[in-house]
C-alpha cells in the first residue's frame, strides 16, 4: 500500500531535521577543531620565526600571518552557515506543505513569527563566534603585551 503524502512529508521532515542537527553538531566540532589546529600552527610558525632570527623572543606573529587563519575560519563559517540555512529552508518548505495536507488532523506546533528570524541570527552567530573570538584573542594579546 503506497504511503500518503502526509506520511511522506513527515518522513522527509524527520530526515531534514536529523540532517540539520548533525550539521550543527559537526559544524561546531569542525570550528572548534580548526581553532585548535590554528593555535598549534601559529605557535609552530612563531617558534620557526624566532629560531630563524626573523623575530625576537617575546614578539608576536605578524598580523597578516595571524589573520590568514582568521580568514580561513571565516570562510569555513560561511560554508557552514550556507549549508545550515539551506537545510533550514528545506525544512520550512516541507513543513508548509504538511500544513496544507494534514489528513490525520494532527496539528504541528508553529513557533511565533519573531522566533524564525531569531533562530537564523543565532545560527549565524554560532558559527561567526569563532572568527570573532579569534580576532578578540589577538586584540587582547596585543593590548596585554603593550601594557
């Protein structure tokens, strides 16, 4: 017996919601891993610069070298934001179709209108927080060294 349109839509909604949750989990894991890797890469580059005599002990890594890593973090954050927002739009699309079909009489919870843009902003902030923290760490270190 073929499945009804409502059953197919509910299955698709579950699958898209699962993909969304995994995207968020793995996206944050990726960002944390990249930030950790950048710390160790920057440390090794700094030690190499000191050993080669280009920098004196106690000096910082050149800003352009530091911000190359930050730019890479921004790129990865942009990619993850794009994937997440795309899947979020797919979820909303299928959910709107389900509300039109609704043969079973089950009504889904629809969040208030102000929540939807808030969720999108929070998703963006979740990923953008890593490059922002990376820049703040550089600024705080510069201020601390200059004092």
